[in-house]
C-alpha cells in the first residue's frame, strides 16, 4: 500500500456556520475517517493563512487556498480518489487533490 496526501481546497468555512452545523460537519468528517478504518494514516488538520515563497526569496500572500490535509493509504491512486469521492468536504463546495507520497528512502 502507498500513502496519499489528501489536500482540501476551499469549501465552506466553519466560522460561517452555527455550532449545530459545525457539530454535524465534524460528525460527517469523523464518519468518513471511520469508514476508511486503518487506511487513515493521519487525519491531518485544517490550515491557516498561507504565503508563497518564490525563487530569490520573494514572499507573497497568494497561497494555494489549501484549507487542510489528511494522509491515507490505498492500493492505488485510483483507489484513493475513489475513497475521497465520498468525502464531506465536497458537499461543502470544496475540492480535493490527492497526491502519492513517494518513498525516497
């Protein structure tokens, strides 16, 4: 099995929801993680403000819009994408990018 970085982009922000809505959202996420069982390597975390550093050291505030990440294991990129096709982040209007974490060791 390979590991895959699941990157969450966009979606509704919890600050714009009620406490009850946040609890419903969190339950949906935890249910999704639960459905993957041992394939969850790291449930990850949301991310905050981002900056981009370019060659030469130029820094700008135009981060990629990443709102969080997780790490899962799967037999293939296709299997990882299939598992993410049921993710509640999609219901919040966000997108998901899945990248294989290559072993360089």
